[in-house]
């Protein structure tokens, strides 16, 4: 039992210290659980749902390398195409650009039927899921773009939208660079 408690303490300490990639650093909101490293992911967070709910969602910070991953516009277009409205056409998306700690950031917020990652990159076909919301951001960092994608059931993502904004507000140039 002590080993598990010590491991959880170390995991929490790592999250509180923040993470970094592409010349920027950020801090995950409290309650977001950092998952083990995966290819092309600078960070993966598991976000628990409301109390006593087995549901959870996931927020991923992707980094593919300098000049990799496509343009801001190409990624926005892809994310928009993953969400369909009730008419079966691309859902309306709110896109904004802002500067946080000197970093240009473009955000997207859209809701509808999530079709996920289709096409040649998908390992298995994704069954369309109604009632989803996608919050995303592209951070134009010194070492290349970071792509942050948070998709899940509308209620779960909505409940964590403030935390997502806290995550975005924490992005800053890495002082150790």
C-alpha cells in the first residue's frame, strides 16, 4: 500500500511541477491525471467525470517536432470536419486567436456528433458519437506547434472547460531554454 501511495505522490508532484515541449512549459489543472508517455504526445491527461460517475475524458498535448503536424489552418479544418451538426454537415465552430505569455494561440470550440480520427491514420473505424464537444488549441511555440485536443461527452467537457482554459493560460516560454 505504501508503494502505491508513494507512486501517486510522485505522479502528483510531476504534474504540479508542469511539463514542457517545443520551448514552452505548462501546468495541468489539479485533478487531471497525467498518463505515461506515448508516441507523438507531449502529455496525456485523464479527466475524471462528476462524482460517482464511471465516465472520464482525455486531453492530449501533441508535439510532432519542428515544422511538423501541418499548418494551424489545416488542423482547424481537420478538427472542424470531425464534428457534425444535427443536419449531418460540419458543425458550427467558434475559432479565436489570442496571445498568452507572448505565445500566439488559436482555439476552437465545437459540439455535435463526433466522428473522430478517420482516414488512413485511424487504426479502426470510429462509430459516430452524438452529444460530444471538442475544445482545441494550437500553440505556436519557439520549437514548433503544440496541438491540444480535448474531446468527450458535452457534459464532461463542459464541466472541465474552465480547467481547460486554466491549462491554456499556463502555457509560457520555458525559462530553462
